C-alpha cells in the first residue's frame, strides 16, 4: 500500500509539472497577444496620425503600414 501511494504521489508530481508547463505556454501566448495588441495600436496610430504620408506608386499603401507589416511577419 505504501508503494502504491508513492507511485500515486509521483504521478501527481508529474501532473503538477505538466500543469506548470501548460501555464508557461499560456504565459507565452499572453505575451504574443500583448505584442499583437501593441502592433495593432501602432498601426491605428500610424493610420490616424499620418494619412498624408502615402506612396504615390501604391495609392492607399502607407510607408508606416509597409514597415509594420514586415515587422509583424518577421516576429510571427
């Protein structure tokens, strides 16, 4: 019976370890969401504050949007 209890305690320890890994992964996901929200805020600010900075060859495309899109693709 004591041996079974030791095995059960060992399995519980493994479960706690797995939960810690899952919590760490959730923290990483939250960090990614914060980065995405920050990028979206910068994108909105760049669109609202600098509507006159447009590239003549692309029409609706702005320089800030191109830089932000490239930075998001690199970070993602």
